[in-house]
C-alpha cells in the first residue's frame, strides 16, 4: 500500500491478497484460495499471509485466562485484547522493529482464538487444563478443545475450513480500521481490538447470523420466490449476495458450497434452493448489476454441519481475520505514514454565532 503524505492517495497497493479480474480467482500471496481451503490448516495460512511462507505458523496461545466476562463474546474479547499492552508490555508500533511487531501479532492472534473459545465456553464451566489443550497439534484442534473440552474431529474440520476461507479479503472495514490504528503507531493489541469492534456490525461480520435467519424465514414461508420479492419490496437487501470486489461469484462461496455438499450439511438443500431462487429474483429485479453468492451465503450452512450456534458466527470470523489483520498491520507498520483522509466540506456557509438556532439559550461566559 502506498499512502501519500496525508493518507492513502488514489488506489492503494498491497502484497497480501488479490482478485484476478480475468479469471475471478482469489489469491493469498499468489496462492489460489481453492488450493488452501480444506487442505492447508489455518496456522500455516496465517504464516502465508503474514510472512509469505507457511512456516513458522501461528504459535500456541499462552495459558492466559480471559480477564473479562460479560456474557457477550465480542465485548469480552475486544476488552481483553485492549488490556494486553500493559499486561504483556507491548510498546507502540512506532517504537519497535518489524520482527518484534510480527512476534507480538502472533501472540495477539493466538490469544484472540483462546479468548473467543474461553468466552464461548462460559463462566459456569471450568477452564480446560492447558495440558489437555496442548494435546492438539493444530490451531483449530486447540480451539475446539478449549471451547468444548474435547477434540471432536468434525468440529475441527469445519472450523479449520472456515478459518482459512475467511482469513483475508482486502480492505474491508475492519481491516481498514486495523491499518488506520497501526498508522498512528499504536500497539498491535490496540489495532486488533479496534478491528474486532469494526467486524461486529450487521453489514460486516455481523451479517452472517442474518443470512442464516433469512434462509430459515424463506423456507418457512413456503414460497422462497415470493418471500424474496416481499423482502426487496420492503427496501431490504438479500444478504449473502453481491460483493464489490468480485464481479461474478465469490470463489470462496464456490468452494464452501462444495465442502457443504461433501460434508452432507443438514441445511445444504435449503441453502441451495435459496441460492437458486435468489439468483433468479435478483437477475429480474437488479438488472444493472449481476449479483452472485458471496462467502456469507454458505458459511452458516457450513458451521451448521456441527450445530455451531449463530452467536459464534461473528466471533469465529474475528478469529479467522486475525491472519489478514496481522498481515495488514505489519504492512502498514513498514510504511509509517499516518492515514488521515481529507473530506470535502459541504456544511453551512460562513455565519455569525448569533445566527445559529438556540443562540438565545446560550449562557455566555462574558
């Protein structure tokens, strides 16, 4: 990425991920996503995105208990990460070298997964002993043990598949948030904590549970096409379709659809029926722009293979995106300029203070 003196000028550049406009292929550091999902574990994918190589991958999380328990996973994790700088002695990015930043990002990423698993487990159950967690030799395995207390192979397969698929996707709102914070020279935990907050909104990571509920509502209606027309007539959008980065179908959706079929996902047929109906309705109603499935359409169906609750959809998205965030934070840290976009002013013209409504109620200081 090449920021100008006052921020990002023109179209920024990055070495982390790309969509090939000629083929629609999505690549992490030059490697097509189809070669990674379901084959390369998340820890190695984290290494690819951050370092450009598979090894060393994401380390084991430190045996550190979640310091905040509110009952809300996002709040627990975001606030716990914000406390890491004073607890772990992290210094601002501005004051450390790249290798130190990379080491700290690995610690933060590993602990993000640990904090999500601990919060999801709940305070009513005791923490899983570290010796049990360490029996797993990969990131997804340790996550599942820390969360559920046992290494269920089907949970591990599903979660690892999703983590790799959602690990990175360019300058999304949460990634931009992480980069803007990094550009100020803040510590890496502050960067990731801010990104976790950005990913919680219903138009970003928080949309996953809404996709799930939309598919269920369409199925209950008995007429998916009529349901979709009513949805569009009300001014709402069909979640899980369209993406500004992909002209056609999101290749991640293509891979996940096939993985759901292979895993015999209980909701595979329902999601496929919804997809087919939505393609037809959107082609009729939104003729100026073809809208194809994106990643979000098939994620709930994939996670539904092992009945992962919808409250875990967005936290798992945060876990996955630690890889992309770390890569972007490191890339930004090496460029140094602070991101500060300018806005064109379109407010009121010059005026006197006593022309502003409410002036008569102001208690003047003199």
